[in-house]
C-alpha cells in the first residue's frame, strides 16, 4: 500500500507540475542520501516507511515524465510516419480556426473544392465507431462512415482526409477531451466519409503479430455470432449484447447509452470483475468436471483468464480483474494467504508501471475505488449494522433455512454493497461527469441480476455459435428478451425523482480530502484517537465544501457569457440575484450541447429563469430537450408565429408534452427583472405574417440593459431585418456589445447596421 501511494503521488505531481523529467533526479539523489543516513542511524519503522514513500514518489514522477508527458501541439511538427515527415500548416487555408496537415510524400486531392490529404497508415486498434492507429511517435483517431471497405487490425490503408489536432476545451468547465485522447496516444483526428476515399493496400497474415492474431479471433467470433445478433452497424436490440461480449459501447443506441449513463449503471458494460469472474468460475467448473489436478487447473485458469482479457481488448477494468484473480489464484501455489487488498494494490502497481498515465483515467479511478470500497468499507459497515449475521447463519441448521430468507439476506447485503460503492465513487463521477443518480443504489439490484443472467446467456450463445449453432437461436432470443428487460427497467426508472441529477464538479482538492476522510474511517481502530480524527476530518470536509460553494455564489455579478457551440448560438446572461437567462441554445455540432451544459454546471446554474429562442432553426433551439432533462427551466420564450412549419410544429409538440411554460414575443415585448431590462426590437407583425420571408428575417432582436451597459442580440437577422431596424431605430440601436448577426455572415446591410450600433465589442458566434 505505501509503495502504491508513493507511485500514485509522484505521477500526480508530475502530471500537475510538468517539470523536465531529469529534474526528478535531483530530489531523488537527496532522498537516497537521506535514506542511507537513516538506515545507518537506525530510524524507527515509520521513518523507513516515510522514506520509502518519498523514494517511490520520486521514481513515479520520473517514470511518468519519461513514459508520458502531455505534449503541446508542436509535438506533431516532428512526427514521422513510415519515414516521412508529417507537419501542420497554420494560416488561412480553408478554415482559419483549423490546423491543417500535409504529407510530403503525397500531393493534395480536391473534392468539392476542399483540399484533402492522402495518408498511408497501419491500423493497430479498432473500436465500434472509430479506427485508431499508433505510429512510432504518436497516433491518430480516424472516424469512418458506413459503406467503407472492411478494415482489420494490421491492415495498411490509404485514405483521403483532413487531419486536425484534438480540439482543446474552449468553454469554462468543459472536460478536456483533447488531453484524454493525448494520454491515450492519439494526438490528431480525421474523418473518412466516402467509400472511395479509403483503400486497403496490404493485409498481413494472422500470425504476423499477437495483436493481429487476437483481432482476427475477435473478428471470427463476431462473424459466427452475426447470424444471431444482426448486423454490427445496425445491431438494434442486440447492441447491449455486443457491448457485453466485446466491450464495444459504440454498438449501443443513443437512447441505451443515455439511460445507462444517467442511471449510473454504465459500469455493468465495462469488461471487468463481473465478466472475468464469471469466466473464471466457468473455466474452473469445466476443468473440475474433466478431472484436472488442482495445480494444473489453477495454471490453466490463469492462462485462459488472460486470454479472455486480451480477447476483450485489455481494458483497464479487465486488466485489473485479471491481475487480482491471478494473485488470488496463485497465492496457495506459493504458500501464501489469499489477500484481496494486496491483490488490488498489486494490480494497480503493475498497471501504473506499465502505463502511468492511467492514473488520470476516470475508468481507472472508478474501478479501483469501487473495489477498494468493497474490500475495506463494506465488511466494516456490515459488521456494524448486523454484527451477529454470520454467526447466526453458521448456527442455523439446513432444515431451518428457507429460500425467502436467503434471498432477503442476499438482497439486503447487495443493497448495502451498492450503497457503499455509490458513496465511494460519487465524488469521482461528479468531478469527471457532473452527474449523480440518487436512485442508482436501488437500481443496481435488479439491473445486476438481469445483467448477470444476460452475461451467462451471452457466454452460452458464444459457445453454441462456435460449436455449430445448436440452440443458438433460442439463446439469442433469450438474450434479446433480457436486453429489452434491462432497457425497460432503466426507462421506467428514468421517471423517478433523483434520476440523472447533474451537479457542478467539486474541486480536485476536495475530492482528495474526501478520500482522506474515508481512509481515516477505515483505519480509525488502528490509529490513536482514530475516531476523533475521523470526526474532525469529516467536519472539515463538510465545512470546506460549503465554504467553497458559498464563496463562489457570493462572487456573482452581472455577466454575459458566449460559449463556443460551433455553428450556432448560445449566450448565458447572469444577474447578481442568481437569475440566469439563456439566449438561444442550438448548434449543428452534436457535442456542443454537452459543452453548454458543462458551462452551466461550472457557473453553478441549476435552473434557468428563461430560455429565449430567437427563431425556429435547429442551430438556435435544438438543445431544448437536452437542457430540460438536466436543468429546471421556468419558461421558454419564442417568436409569435401563426404558420406551422415542420420544425416549429415539432418544437411546440415537444413543449406541450414536456409541460414547460411557453411565452410569445414580438416587437415591443419586454423581459427582465432585478435591474435588467431586455426589449424586443424585432420582428414586427408585418415580418411575422409574411410567409415569403426566410426564417432568419423573423429572428428576435433583443437589446438588454443593465447598470449602464447595453447589449444587442440580433439572432440571425439578415438584410431586410437590418434595414428595417436602421430605418425605425437609427441611433437608438447604439450598444456597447454587439453579437454579430447570423454568426458573422456578410449581408449587404451589415456595414450600415454595424455603423449605427457602433459597438465597443463585437462577438462572432460560430466557427
């Protein structure tokens, strides 16, 4: 445990400070001299442990700096692929905001007037919806569309694409996905959308490398299961089955993924202890039936466990389970006592030595914290709540036992275990995903039973398909029924209060303090005055969180924030009295809705007093359903229209079904409060009734004033609307801040409109 703590501390410090790797040698030398002096002078045992932790921490920092460092964008200037230099060009090539790559060995191709660059790569990993390859000094994630040639691991492919660097976070509170990709070894992205843009140049034999052999085995098993599970690109009801068998979450439908994420049950799909443990029991039972000796059975089980871990993609949770089972099974062979906590620490130590950047992975943190809570917290809490349970169970005679009693004891124990794991992992989930599901401890009980049955059915289905398909159709039908049952349970649970509650991310120091308090509780009996230390630390934990939140909320002032949502628009208007108004909420970029939500959580906005949609276009109001599931919206304000376009009809139908209050705005309407006033300057009744005008010409134009500051938000107003505003209002349009109309697109009337507004600051929302 101290060695693991020191290694993790060193990796964390190196990841935060990012010093040159060789800098770690200076304190390491000093610590080594101090250790030598301490050994000669006879330090006490706690002193030896402290020095050991320091030395291992220094080694961890050096090891992380050598093995991995979050490289800046310029890292790709020296990237070499197949011996050729690969570099990027800054400047106005096509889209100034992008960084464009060029390969010297190939010339540019043009398609629809856009320059694409030909890239030749070797595929080293495949996921459900992306191809990721890792050359010698870096990597790229390539997203491929449907209808492209079949690509396998090990293939050498050539494709036309526009590689781009990983997009760094552009909004406050946004999760740094670019850093996550970089830590995974992928430093750029590209998309291949048309079939003729990708060509398979070379397909090596299956025995060329272990990675290729494992991938071919996965492909073979998937092909044998395809007649029973449907197409891999359109799995339908069997998407959950594919995710359980192969760890491919890309096979899930969007609705299934949303339900699993918001319910906090997505961890059931991770290839982890549940999968590996069941596989271990299945193998041991089969070998016992064959009469294998105990030692040989253990060795074969360990070998088959690692074969299964590699087959499923060697995810962190699966590797953790593989190491733990290896240590537990091998302990009797070495004459050692089985110790789950030592096995867990050993698994973490091996993973961090092999890949130190995994310490920052949410999956690594969640899987190890959850198992640590099962090993250290659950037994103590169970002993406090039911101190005589095990003793009474041993005294009960077989005829005194009943199925109902056993089921009740199991359900009670599993519910407590679920609550312990939920509490232990809640800070990590809130920190990384801003989400907490308060019904998850109860929901885990039925979902665990269904997933267990589904997993057993999936294993049986895989064996049946490989042996010729005897009974495979019936097993596939049973798997489909269980998959539908899991989805139905989650869908009904989504209507409960407390399902998928989104919270602001706690600060990192508070998360570390929380786990320090948990460790104190676990060790309270071993430490002098351990209970007093725990109570004091828990009080500091609660007071620090309340003080942090109070300080953040007390600093609120008038602010207008324009988050980056790509091609679209959104503006968050906040007042000191904790009022929040969202002006537009839409984009053509699907991931922008999550970025907008993360900004709201970062600003501690739990409810919106109003959401104003300037007009009925998807790039201005398509986020409404997404936001309504995560935030309390008091009312939605939209333009007053009489015609029934398709998109308008869908929006109003959704508003009626959701029960949100809806208001109508037109010229002369006003919204505001607490010293802020917003007046609607456009559209007039003539613009609203003229069906020949495009939707953009009927955008709401708002002028907001607060404390002497004025902001003009013209939506997607075009030439006719701008001419009318200049004619009717003239110099009254003058404002300190102007949001450029139509995401900055140029129109004939734009120059005169901007001249009359005369802003000090002009904001362009869009790429």
